[in-house]
């Protein structure tokens, strides 16, 4: 057997040994992520602009102020879907915010 064949077999064997460990680590991360997201939801009916801007991914101070202004003009949000009516929030942003916010 050539040295190159021995090296290939060794690398292949080692990759088979590490595969279950990598898979288990990825699986564990996937399981814990939703729990963290649920605990970090921001109430869009009570949070001020500063809290919204610092807590919500993709929302800066201008969008946060627009959310607070909309809430001031129209009353409390009855549904997360109402965020689509806020200037600067489209379908894509709404889907990104959905798991981050609460009523």
C-alpha cells in the first residue's frame, strides 16, 4: 500500500470519528436557540423608542420612533401584523421582527 493511500484512509477514518461530535454540537445549539428568543421578546405596546432600538435586530432609532409614533396615533397594537403599517417596515422586516416582539 502506498503512503498516499494510508494518509487518505487515516484522514477518512478521523473524519468519521469527529462527525458525530460536530453533529451533536450543532443539534444542541438548534434546540436551545428558540428558548432564548422567547425570553427576549419586547412588548411593542409598552417599550419606548430607546428600548425598541436597542433590543430589536434591524430597528434603529428612526424606526423605533416611528413605531412609538404609530402607537401614539392609533392606540396599542392589536396584532404584530399592524407593524406593516409603520413607515419603514415592510413584509421582510415584519417577518424578521415577528419572533422578537410581543403584545
